């Protein structure tokens, strides 16, 4: 790719980011962030719209408490919250302990306890009235919303979006709506059906709402567990249900366009990736990792690839599978990195350390041949990785997801980078250098190695009873991360000829993901 092409792509990316960001923000209601005065110091976002079509003298104190799922945060729930706020409902989006901006420790019990404390605090301060409040939750938040019925029986309604498996409360919530995505994990589908059965099936007549005994069930086709939050049928059904449960007067026209906001977000994120080639070139130039040195390293890499090429794609994948299974087995006695206090990430990072060291042990000649362990190379990989993570984190944080570490997460970032590096170094050495043509086989080996890691994690959960389901639940996000690592790593290797530079880049992206997405403990 020529420098001129890189500059054109960077300019196009800037235009897309500006256009997408403007479109997104233009169609969003204003928000304000607070920290609730409860024992959990819960971070919250309030969305409220003053509207003129509600009759004069009618109360505007309709409220919704919105709870996100595991390994998420309150920004994920903004689409649902905005739909509710459009109808005159004051919406409180809450962070669970250990997630988003919360510095509290996560546990399932603590998540439920903090939700109870936050709602009780809002009620004591007169900000909400229970009979004018609905609870809305997704996944774990949906299960907690249902269980809140025992603590707050006077709530006007409950909406559970793809609820996680739960111990049923003693009483079924008033005016309960259950939304299930077609491609929810089987355990969640069973949980939704069990909840519906316990509520004695659907009841949606006006009289049922008036008697606070209404029950609804919606199966959303062609949606996954998380995408249901962005599906208009699901968010519209949740909004309509909340209106009926709260007894809000007939709605006037809604002028906002959620589709435009979502489109703007997609455009902005797409534009974010276009400046990457120019950024990679500039970073490599700053750290002196380009030109003759890169050509020499690439040449060395070709020789090294020939040196250990007798492995072949099949042999590499076989070794990768054995290494992944052994690494999962080594975690049966315990998780070495418990001290990270990141729910699920301590197990995943320990797994990567074992897999990386075992795979490196199979590549001694490759390490001597094309590791590219020069200071400039490693610094270039680190600088580009950190720049990419910061830019992506800022964009997501601004648009749809809290992808920026708070102070406790920053303390974990550097150890995570060091812990992740051995596996990505081994993977880069096993793959060898990228070539301008014929990379399909190399991509196949790369994806095969990543799939083997996933299969070993699944074996750990189902076969070794590790209890570590969160890495499996986050498989779609980890797949996206893997693809981003491969494109970025290949861009670096073409410019530096260094496996170490690409491994450092990969490790920083992985560490950023682990530090920001997995719950604090």
C-alpha cells in the first residue's frame, strides 16, 4: 500500500468518524451521570425527556430502573433506556458492582444486593415511587430484576430481556414481560421457559394489567443474546409493556430515530479502522523499525519458516490442539493468577500463559530465527497497540460501551500484557511471516489455533468442571478481537519483519479487552 493510499484512507476515516459521531449524538437524548448515595456507591446515568403531550396536572414521576448483564455496563443499555425515556419515563441506568465505572467487587450476590440498595436509596430520597416504577434487565440483570419482586412487591412491572438462569423469587413479579432471543444459549432459553411456566402462562388483557397480574412472552427471531438490545421489536415491546404497566397516558409522536443513531455508530466505528495503515507506517518510522531492517527480518523469517516448515499446517494445528488441552488440564488444581481479581479473566490469562509456554517449547529454532526481539520493534508494537486500544476504547466509550479502564483496571493492565505475551509470541512464530499472496492458508491456521483455544476452554467448562463460562459467553467478542489482532499484527510484520512487534501489539489489545470487559473482584 502506497503512502498516498494510506493518507487517503486516513482522511476518509476521519470524515466517517465525524459524520457517524454527529449522526449518533444528534439523535440521542441528553443524559447526566451521578453516583447514588448508597452503600455500593453505584454509578448511574439518568435519561429524562420533558414532553408536552402529557395532560396538564398529570404526574411525570414514572421511572424505570435498568440493569445490564454480566461483563457489560450501563452504556450497553442506552438504546433500551432511550426508548423508555421517549415516553416520559425517567430512566436510571445502573452499573453493577465491578463493572463499568463501579469500583466495588463483583459477585452474583453482590450484584443483586447492590441493585436492591440502589433502588431502596432512590425510594428513600423520594426520587422514585415503587408503584410508578418498572424494573428492566438484560441477562444477569434480567434475572436480578425478576428476583427484586421479593424486596419490592409494589413495583409496577418487570421486563426481563434474555434472563439468565435464576433461583425463582417467592412471588412472581407484577406485570412480567419475558423476551427471549432465538439464538440465546440453551440454558437461557430454558430459564425463560421456566419463568413463563412459573407465571402460569401469558395474560395480556387490560384487566390483567390493572390487577398487576399480566404476563407476556416474546421470542425474537434471528437475534443473539446481546443483539436483542438493539432489535427494534424487542425494545418497542419493552416500551409498550412499560407504558401499560405504569398506566401512562396515550403516547404522542416519538420524533427520535433509533435506526439513525445505530447507523451513525456503525459508520463512526468503521471510520476508526481506516487510519490504521498510516498510523502503523508512522509509528514504525518513529521507532526506526522499517526499511532495510524490515526487509532483512522478512528474509530471515522466510529462512526460519523453511527451517520449521516441516511442521506443516496440519502438524501446527495438531500441536496447538494438544497444547490447548494440556493447558486446560493444568488449571484443574487451581488458577495461578487469582491475584488479578478479574472474574473469568484470571482463568483465561492463566490458560494463555500455559498454552504459550508449551507452544514456545515446540519452536526453539523459530525463536532463534525470526523472533525480531529488537528494542525498536517491541516499542513500535507497544506504541501501535496502545494507540489502537486507546482510540478504540475512546470511540466505544463515546458511542455504545464503557471500554475505558478505571483506576483499579489500569493497575491490572501491565501485568495482563506480560501474561498474554508468551502465547501471542508463540502464535506469531508458528504462523511465520505474512506474504503478499497465498495468505489464505495462513489465515486458516490462525483461525484453527484460536478455535482450538475455544474448544479447550469448552472442555475445561463441560469436561473438567472449571465453572468458567464467561470466556465462552464472550466468544463472539473474542472472535472480533482475534480478527483485529490478525490484521494489525500482519501490518506490523510487513513493516518490521518482527514477530515480537506483532506479539506485543496482540498482547496489548488482549490486555485492554480483559482489563475493561471482565468484572472486578
